[in-house]
């Protein structure tokens, strides 16, 4: 957990250094998040750190329920409300945005440092997932920082890269992300299996098998395609480096983007890979 805390601090420091070097005009540039300026993404990260600090503090005091002002919403309404809140925070803070980022992440750092070895399974309230262990919350913070760092730099750079130190943690978190983002649909007549064959230094095979209304993540050696009467199962093998795979499952690049940039090599018709991103959509 010490390594994970250090990683979160490193990513936050990296974002702070990047943002503090930008002019007001650059901060107002569009990010990779639709409808958000770069400074809106920074505001979103401030709010995330503040909510996490509060949830962890309450969790350590035995309260893993929602905060008093929590109003249940469906996923789409929650996303819209969150986006509007983050834009309003940015407008309210104005030139104090960087100072607010420092304040939020210094408070989070202190809260993380206060957690002892026996505290990491403490349930803490999360807006979308309900009570989750403190260790999962830290993993989510790393995920948010790493992906939104890319989102911010995508508004400024032609070919931004995920922070190298974040790759291993993002790969470990990928199954949880896919489970959270899955959108069930009508049951398919035959299963569709996507096998992502990742290259060194993060060599791994990640198999996602979709039946339409459900999906599973079997180990590649245990992943025979399920039989389907009168219909042949469909299977694609996608060879990729880990950063391209992660940006793809997080919806930051399309399969065509990756193919054009020679980041994907695909066995089989690539067209159905577009279906993957309609079944797994971020929140």
C-alpha cells in the first residue's frame, strides 16, 4: 500500500506541475473529455480528492454510509450532475484552481498516511459503488489521476502517453473497470470473445467473453468459446501494448485509432471491435 500511496502522490504532483505551467488560454482548451476544458478536468480531480478524503475519514470513524446530502440518481443523471458541479467549481475558483488542487491533495495525502496496516479493508462510501474497501478507493484515485492526466494533455499534445508508473495498477484494476462499465443488452445468438494479447514488459492475455446480457473474464487457458446451436462463436485476437489496450477499454481511443497508429494487430474482422466500446462505456 505504501507503493500505491507513493504512486498516487507522484501522479498528483505530475498533474500539478503540468497544470501550473499552463496559461489561462491553455487551461481553457478542450480536453479529451467531451464538454470539458482542461481546467474542468482539474476541478473534477479536486472534487474527487475531497470526496475520498471525507469518505475515508468517516469510514475510519465507523460510518460507511452516504453523506447527509446524498441524493440517489441513475448513472446518466449522476454523470450530468457531476459534470455541471465540476464546471461550476472551476468557475467559482477562477485563478485559485491550482491552490485548491494543492489543498485537496495535501488533505488526501494526510488521510492516506493516517491509515495503518489494519485499516485498508475499512469500508468507505463511494458515490457509484456504495461501501468499498479503502484499498479499492486508493486504486480508484490512481485510476482517475492517470486517465485524466492523459485527458488533460490530449488537449495540448498530439500523442500523449499514460504515465509509465501507472500502467501496472491500471492493468490490475481493468477487470473492476469493465464490470462497472458493462452495459447489458439483448442476448447474442453466439458468444463473442475478445482476446487481448499484451506485449512485454506487461505481457499478459486478457480474455473478455460477451454473451450480450452478461460477460465474463476467463483465464485464456480456460476460455473455450461456449457452444451455440446453429451459430458459430466469434473470436478476435488483438495484439497490443498495454497503454493502447488501456486507452481503448477506457474509451479514449477507438479500434480504428489504434489500427491507424499501428497500436493494434487484429486477427479477424476489426469492425465488431466497435461493438466492444458500446458494451463497455465509462461513467
